[in-house]
């Protein structure tokens, strides 16, 4: 009820604030250093669009983070992966700011978080403080930058969302000062035959088109000879000044003979559509070559809201004997742009490189549920797991099944079940469903066990098998020795690891009392801060139990002294 009242209050404030769409002079920057970006809003990431900006923190942690405006903390989440330590602040004008990968929170917020963690006896928490309980003001210290969660290096992930819809919007639209006089960079141009009779440069397949830079700074592609309906795609990135990071584009426009036929930008999108990135890019190409081609046309299953103008889905119908001039403009928010001109000539040429669709025994109808049974393995694909119909390659041999390959993206989770009749009970106790990587190494997938059935739900196509993990996790001290005096230590650390199924849980006690240990998976480190609790004994007995994903556990005990 309190959350509903808070949302109603935010909606009223949002509707009565009379704000412009993206207020430019309301918010301050979250950091007091020059803002240099390591990542931009809408940037193409693995299976999702980047929902904020990544601000460099001078390759270090512990920089002060400030509230960008008056508000109240409405959500705090602490997790091993994802955003790590994250803070959400609702502002009276209808926006919520998000600060992620934090090292720690400001003293008042940190105390609230620690009390919650000790109450729940868990490092990972998600709480929604009562509205107004943790008020902040513009310029308030709220946290310190870090490298927690899925971060690959110290930085601040920063977002601005609608408090009502939770849709993220591009933070650069709110007047943040980012030095940028650098044009977007074009890496590659590709043409796609899209209709049944279409041919591009004597090919029914994707064709890379060479281009060259002209004296006026534009790019000119070599002439494209085509017939039928075709489309174009580009590999490109943007850069801001003072950084070499290859960030995402803000806007793309495509014109044919001067008429705008397709455009998209990254002002905003919804989290519910973020996985549809796999319809914007050439997913098959990305899976093979690790480069993302952004299509200038819309394909089957693409329901993205990022498009502005869209005629004929951005596809170009080329008629024999006619010439066309296609222009693709890549733009950033600072007004920098890169222009590509593509001359297209309508010619009837026979295809040398022909499209061959491999046919298998099994066919996916994307709009309907699909069930398959292969020996001891059952597969269930809900309706709209995939974006289009296709022949799916399914092969089973013993306790191993191959589900097509990673060249096709799955939008939804599908269910994979193994019948485990015939296995020894002792084997099944520590067994799990594993996905084999390119080197046939097993990787744990979350496995549900019910009777004689092992089941997993996943979006990853590939090869799966039943594997076993009988080796318990390893634990060793990192910065102390048993019986050592630790009077001047601020913290103690342990290293934990597991060779196969991975760490599932851990629990630590000091003199029999539960203590909070922070787990950092990237460094395999458990850390206890001595400031958390007052130790009333000179001799301290530490006990840590670590359990892996199939139930193997290891217990570590040690003692040390403090004054």
C-alpha cells in the first residue's frame, strides 16, 4: 500500500510540475570530476541495450557520488552480479536517478543497509525504504564509486528513469557536460537481399560493400548492382573526446533519393523490449564474427519503439533500369555526424552465390508452442520463443543433446528436460544439466530436480549434457594466519572457489554469531569489515561454510586475536 501511495504521489508531481520533456538545468552531475564516458545510452550489449551511461572514475574506486537533485531513496539493491551495489533516488519532478557498481553508500544509507543485511542474514538484499525515510538533497553525498557486480572495471553506471513508467531515458538529454567534437566512426557497410527474387552484386546472401572517404569528409560506397527488395546495415561506433572507447551510436537516418525512409534514436526505450536488440542487429553475423551490424531496416519480430520515420520497414525496392542514391547518416547528441553515400543501380544479374536453407527433421513455427522429444530428452519452446520460423537442428546421443547452434537468438526461455532413469542415485545427488562450451567444457545451468526428471530453463542454444560435480569448494585465508593478532587490521579476507558447478551460498560466524561477509565473484574474495560489529572477546573464532550448486560444502575454521 505504501508503495502504491508513493507511486501515486510521484505521478501527481510529474503531471503538475509543468516540466519540459528533458529539463536541462535541473540536475547536477553525479561526480565532481570531468565526465568522460566509457559507455553510452542505448549502446549495443550482449542481448540488451545499455540503459544508462558509464562514467569513467580515473581508474580508481572511492570517488564521492552526489545526488543530482533533491529526492528520497526508494530502492537499494545489493547483489553479487548485475549492478552490484545500486541506489535509486526518486525526485519530485517525476524522474528517478540510478547509481550502480558502488563501492559503499554514504554513512546514513550504509547504516540502513547493514542493519537490513544483518536482519536478513544476507549480503544480497533488495529493499524499498518507506517514502521519505532516507531523504537526500542536491549535492548530498550518497555513495562512493566502485567496481561491484558485473562491472569489468571501476566506473559509475548512471541512469535517469521515469518514476512512473520506469523507462530509462538518455542522461545526456538533461544537459550533462560531455566534451564531444568527434564524429561517429563507420567500420563496415553490408547489403542484404530481402525478397525471394532479390540479388545484390550477384549474391543472394549478405554482401559487404567497400567504401572510401572523400575530400569533404563523407564516405562513398562502391556502386551496388541489385534487383528486388534489399536493405542495408552498418557496423559503426561513436567516440567522445578524451577517451578511446568505442561507444554506441545515438541516431541513424536512412534516405533514398532524398526521402527519409527509416530512422531510429536512443532517447529512451523500455526494459521490456531490450532483448529485441537481437532483431536490430545481424545476430548470425555477430555470433560468428563478434561484430554487431545495425540494420537500417526492420525485420520480422522487431517490435522496438526506437524508430521515428519508417517507410516500407526501411527496405528498398530496386527496379531494373533505375538508379538510386541511398544516404545513411550516423549522428551523436552533440551534433557530430558521418555521412555515407551508396549509389544503387537496378540491374538484372544472375546470382552466383545462392541462398541455401538447410532443412532438418524439425521445424519451428515461431508463433506457436513447439514440443520435441528425442529419446530421454524433451524440449518445449513457448510461442514466440523465436522471431521467425526456421528448421531447427536437434540431435540426441545418450545423455547429450544438441539444440541447434548459437547463430539463432531466443527471445524467451525454453525448457529442456532429461529423464534420468538408469542413473545411480549416488550419481544423481551431485549431478546437474551442463551446457558445453566450444571446448566441450561443462558449464552449470540451474537445474530443477523432480522425481526422475532434471529440468533447466534457458535462452541459450547449444549442446547440453548431464554432468557431475563431486569436488567441494575450496577456502583459504587471504590476508591473515591462524592465531595471528589482527588488532590493527580493518578487514579480513578469504579466497573461495569451486571447480565446476560454482558457488551457491556461503555463511560466516564469529564466536558463534552471524557476520556479514561481502562476496566479490570477480576476485573470488570474501571480506569481513571489523567496523561492522564490536568484538567483545580477545580470541575470535571464525567459521565459514561455502556450498556449491549441487550441495557439496566445505567448512573453514580459524582463530585470531584482537584488542
